[in-house]
C-alpha cells in the first residue's frame, strides 16, 4: 500500500480548469443563488424543529440556540465564501479538502457530505409528508395511517387503538417528484425554486406580522427553564443541545457552493449567495421562534406542525391552511436543493475517480447528471419512506459541524500554502474567524457527541470503499500528478 496516495492533492489551477470545462450549463446568477440558499435553509428548521426543540430542550431560549447556531454558521459561511471564490467548482467542501488536506481527507469529507445531504433530504421529506397528510385531512382526504409513517413506527389513532407504519408513501413520492424536476434541468428547477421561495417567505413574514399581535409575554417566563436534572433538558445544557440539533437548519448555505459550476460568475456570485441567504434566514429564524413561543407555551409545541398549531391556537383556521400550504411548498424547495446538492457531490467524486464514472455522466440534451440524479432520488426516497424523523436530525447536524470545522481549517491551510493565489473574497478578521468557526462547531458537537459513536459503522464502510476502490481508481493515481496539472496556458495566464 502506497501511503503517499492518501495525501496527494489537486492543485488550484487544475480545479479551475475543471470549473471552465463547460460540461455543466452556467445559468445561475446571484439572486438565483440567494434564492437557492433560502430555499434550503427555510424549511424543517422553522416548520418543525423550532417548536420541537423549544418543547424538549430549550424552552423560549430556543432564540439563544438559534443565535449560537447562526454565529457558528456565520464563521463557517465566511470561510466557505473565500474557498468558493478561490475554487469555483462543484463539490463544495469535498473539493476544498482535496486541494488543501489531501485525498483521504477529501474522501472523508465527501463521505460526510453524502451522509449529510442524504439524511437531510430524507428528514425534510418526512416533515413534508406530515404537513401534506394534515392538509389533505383538512380537505377531506385521508391516507391510511400505516402508509404515512416509517416502517415499524407505532401510530396512535383517535379512538385509542394503534397501527404500525409500513412505508411513508407521501415522503417517498415527494423526493421522486423533485428528482424528476432536477433531471429535467437546473434552470427549470431554479425557476420553480424561486417561485416557491417567494410563497414561503410570504407565509413566514405573515406569521411574524400577524402572530406578533397575539404574543403573551408571560409565555416567555422563565426564558431559560430550570434544568430537570438531566443533561440537555432545559437550563444552559438544553440551550446548547438545541443549538447542536437545529444547526441542521442552516446547511442550506453550503448547498449554494455546490452550484459553483452552474453559476454565471462563481467567484463573485457564490459569496453573495452564501452570505446573503444566511443573513436573511438567521433573522427570520430568530423572529419566528420569538413569536411562536410567545403565542403559546413552549410545553405544547412538541408536534410535527408547530406553526400551524400556533395559528390554530389564536383562532385563525384560514391562516392555518395557508401556513400548511406554505410549509408544503417550502419543504418542497428544501428537498429540491438537498437532492441537488447530493447529486453534485457524487458528480465531483465520480469525476475524480473515487466512485464509478456512472455518477458523472451528463445527458447530452438536458446537460444534467441524469443517472446520478435518478439513483440518488431512489435511495433518498426509500430512506424517507422507511426511517422516522427522530433518527435523522442529530446525524445531519454532526456531519455538518464536522464538515464546517474542516472548511475553517482549510482556509488557514491554503492561506499558508498558497499565499499568492488571487482571492476575490477574503475572510475578514483573519485568522480570528476561522479559529472561532472551529471552536464553535466543536463546542456544538459536544452537546450531541453521542451521535458520533452511533455513526462508527458508516465511517468504517466508507473507509473500506476507499481502500478497496477509491485509492486505486483515483484520477490522480491513474493519470499521475503531471496529467492532473496539465493546464492549458490560457488558464494559467488568466490565473495570474
């Protein structure tokens, strides 16, 4: 075994050459990218996790949890923005790790991102299913409950009897629908996403504006409920626990960086998309959590549709229907962006030879990685139909936090290793911001550390795949560094 393979790196000029290959169609501008980020960030975090984490862990102090998670995300987002301006190519954190730390770290990052996007897509699909089933029930359409829950999940009916879930059919169908749209084309998908984001923001802003008149400040007391004696159940440990879980809600800005190869001007537009979407969504999260916990007691918010329940509580049934429609559309856009991000990670890893070339095959007419998208869609749809929501959110948060930590370190490494590379966007207050990013991510992981141990078999499987396939099929191994660095002279001149 040649251990030097594990640390071979892709050069920045070779990555830029890939960016200029023209295989994927460049159709996305800055507003498309901001919309893409908002489409992914505003979803399960607001429509589901806000109420559940307030009820279980933080109480009204869920607002502080969102601020903690938002600050950690901001540090990481600034680092993402710098790396995206230097390395404007599909693959996100996977590609950044390949350029800075080496192939084995790139594989680990890619394996983390596959887990993150796959589990997140399934999680959102399950939340989407809950709102769809509730909305259909309101208009007189009832789906047999055993086909609306994960396999083996116990469902308590109104009459007190119970049934066992077989397969969450609506969740699976939702994933298949967005996958079909992504096969059709990125521009078409972006246009649909822009419309959905408009509707979703209208619903969220309406909830904030109308709900503010029904806030009872007494519901905010005590703001940080006393700890029950169990770590993570209220008190400061509960605020930290909730921050670690709801960090899942912020991963949308990362999905923006996966669109670099389909951005019209990635070095300028990707930082705008990342920072713009994160700023807008953090403000909305804080306002929604304040209004939600002010309308009714946090103890009553452990439900699949907390915002709709809060609207019902203030006696506006018409608005409840509107909220459910907005949630359905909003979660649809989140599924769209997450499945999109997953396929682009597979595309990048396949292009580098670490997984089979099937995943980077592009349709000659549609110019989308159609086989990749179909495979991802089927896998995520199956997971969404079989797995309950409770089993997924911690996994997504841990994967995201680990990935963000590596991104912050990669910025520092490239500043040291490649100091003269042009950086259209630079992290402010360097190196304070990357250090704070790493520290805050690791701090949030400490609140949900047990999840890392639960993922041991997943990481072992990834290591086996890399050692038995990836290291031998890697383009850097097969073609050699000289081939990988054989960059056209015009690209080098442009770089200079």
